[in-house]
C-alpha cells in the first residue's frame, strides 16, 4: 500500500480493446465510471489508460479509439505500443511504450 511505502503512486486503467477473454482490463464503456470510482472512492492517482490491441488486427483503429477516450476523460498519459507497433502508437499520443522484446529478445517458453 502507498501508506506503507510513504509514496503516492501513479496508475493506468487497462482497457480490453478487443474484448478478448485472455486479456485483462475493462471495456471502453466502463472507463468513465471506473475512473470516477478509482479517483473518488479509492483515492488513487490515475494518470492514463493502457491497452494492447488484438494481435491479429491492424492496431490503427484501436489506437485511435483509445487515444480519443483518453483525451475525453482528461487523462494526461497513454500507454500503447510494444516492440512491433510503438512508432504507430506514438502517432496516437502514447506517452509510454513497452519495448521489452526489442531490447531483451523474444521470450523463451
């Protein structure tokens, strides 16, 4: 807990853009209500949304949707993009990207 470490942490809300059962997150339709719950009831510092589009689809429409939602909610940061699509994600206002495999190599199972 934040009080135990004496720090105020920053959080992203994960949106399940493709409504994929294997991914976590909430639907886009729940974002406004969930953000209010996080801020008002839980008193946590939500700084933005995060999402991973479906692997088998072009991410452009998904990035556009989540970028617009993030802006409409008045959030400052957006976490989109991974090693294979981070350049595109930045075009859609992503301020955080996850480029692990480009640096560390592919995961070994």
